């Protein structure tokens, strides 16, 4: 688990940190909704649901089910009822910058 020092003690799992880092690398990531929960599927085929929820609940990302990524092939998201995208919020960007500057407490 990691904490970003400048954001008021946010604790994230390794998967959430991995997803936060990916959002720092790419402006947007694909998103689906399955059984009422957000779903992100990595390029390696790993599914992230709880990590997406943790980032959302901490105010670090926005989940936009009405804004799918143009040109993205959502073939891995066939079991999802809605398709969209996610992006960092200002708080998420600040958390990422804090982690990059201060490191992560494991």
C-alpha cells in the first residue's frame, strides 16, 4: 500500500497505484461497467474494478460512461453494459506528482 504525502493521507493498494501511474502516462483510459461496478482491463488482460473504485472514492479520477474513447477497440469489454473512459482529476494529478516527488511508503 502507498500513501501520497500531499493529499491528506490517501492509502492505495498496489493495483490502484499501478492504475494511477497508467493514468499519469495516458490522458484517458477505457472504462466499462459490469454489474454496477466500473471495470478497466489492462493491456495484459488483468481486470481492475476495486482499484478503479478506490481511485474514484478518493476523488482521484472521473468515470465518464457517456464519453467512450474514440477509436478504441472495446472488444474485451463485451460483457459490460456501458462503455466510457476515465481520467485523472486535479486531486489525482496532485497525488501522482506527490508520489513521484516523495516516493511511496510501502
